[in-house]
């Protein structure tokens, strides 16, 4: 798996987790979805993605 695909998997999992937590735990968890979305947008413009750095350290191509 490449780093790009890994970032998509991590972002998708975080969004699903946020939606589940929003529905079952507390509505405030919707802000986790906002954070993930904003981070994806800023990484598209700046090229900096903390998840990509972490995945590279974990050994993804």
C-alpha cells in the first residue's frame, strides 16, 4: 500500500469513527469530522500531511 492510499484509509476510518461517536456518544464529536476535512483540504494546498509522515515512518511506500 502506498502512503497516498494509506492517508485515504486513515481519513475514511476517522470520518466513520467520528460519525459513530456523534450518533452514539455525543454530538460534539462532529468536530472530529470537521478537523479531518480541514486537514485534507490544507494538505491539498500545502503538501503537508501529518498522517502521511506517520505512515512513512511506519514503512509504507
